[in-house]
C-alpha cells in the first residue's frame, strides 16, 4: 500500500504551502520504464472540522473533503503554515478543536511542519526537548513562546527522525524532497525535482537567509566555478582553483560563495560529492572503492565517514536499502 500522507488544512492557510506535499509526494512514482510506476504515496487533505470550506489567506476558500478522521489513518502528517493560529501563535496552546483532531494521530506517525506550522507541533508537545526550525522572521517569537524547543533559525529544515520542521515556503519543497529521498532514494527524488523544475537537493543545514541570493547586473558571481567543480568531482579540487575560475582572490571568492550559496565552498563540495556517491550506489554495480574514487572521496574509508555523517548509514547499507532504484532501466 502507498505511504499515506495527510495534509492538515487550517483556517488562514497559504495555498502555495498546502500544495507542496501534493506536488512532491503525489507525483512520486516507483521507478519504471517511461515513469509509469505505481504511486509511492497517497496524499489526502483534511480539516479539523467535518468536510467543508477552509479559509485561506487569499480571496478564496478551499473545499476540503476529509475531516479529522483522516489523521488516524496517516503514516505522515504535514502541517503547512496558517495566518489564523490564534491561541497557538499567541499563547502556545492548542484550541480544543485542534487538540481533539491531533489526538487522533497514531503513535509513531511521522510529523512534519512547513514554515509556521511548527507552532502547532510545538503547542502539541511534539518538539519538547528537540531541535526545530521555523521561518527566520518568527524564530525569536517561537523561541520565547516555546523555551523547551531547541530552535535553530539559520537552517532550511531539520530532520529529527519522526519529527521534521522546515523554514518558510520553498524550504517546504526541500523538506518534502528530502523525505522522498530518505524513503525511496535519490533517483526518485531527483526525478520529482526535475519534473517540478527545482534544485534536486538543498542541504537542510543551508542558510535560510542569503544576503545576495540574486546577483545584481554585471556583478561577478561564483556560478562558473560551481559548474567547473561539478564537472570534475572525481578529481582533487582546491579552493584556489575554484577562485581562479572567477578571477578572484581566495578571500573574495569565499565571501561571495557563502553569500550566494549559504555554505562554504568546502561544505558545498562535500554535499555534491555525497549526492554523487548516493547516485552511484543506487544506480550502478561499481565497487565501494570505485564509488569513492568517482565521487571524489578517494578512499572507501573517507566515503564511509562522509556518508555516515550525512545519512547515518555506511555505503553498503545505503545501497542495499535502495537496491530497487539501482535496477531502474
């Protein structure tokens, strides 16, 4: 049976964020020729009230056909942001109606928030003593309201196992793609990203707020250096070599790179090499030593260390987990 995702629509919701789980999970298919595989997720939208209209932050309402009982059948519950959280946002407590709905969630269900949906998770005590994030503009208020939560305002999303939180809007796409990647491997997630026309992977630890995300006209960027590096991940890449691609000093290049990407060149290179290794482990029969060389880690020991740090599993376990993806034609 497909993994069942219930998206909780609350009054004052943002339609864009409500649609993210449907676009990412709803289009995820088993790898098969021609992308005709079976759906991997079943996505339903539900309300805390009986079926009916739910207000949005725009000039229209959304007709929701499922009531709170859908939460009792979910394997994953996603709570997008809302601008009408009332006592949840103001006092850190659930309304009776919302508390009754969340009480239907089965123990062990994966809980996910997009943007300020994290307020609902915190008010329901899902985040007590745990790391979490929310939209950077609400982070200080969120921390004051929920001092028991370890708030990190600087990241795109946080995966704490069965509870995951993301920053605002587009970070919800990153988190949903991360979950598809976690559930079914990079090949499936990359195909969804390609069809959605979004980057296949932005690491959760990347900065929420990048000082200069869109370079001004005629302003030198680090784009060419990144493209150059991606074409030679299997070879040693020095910071000075990347800076030379843009005719910049190492100091200026490093500053510009962080401003544009939200990570240091070294962090970015490691992320790209981990993604390359994941792809090779899923889609090839190369030995672990060869995967390590082709991804630029040099040795199997280095690959194991980096994959363990990034994913929590060694290469052999990762390959075994996603062997179905490796058999995709």
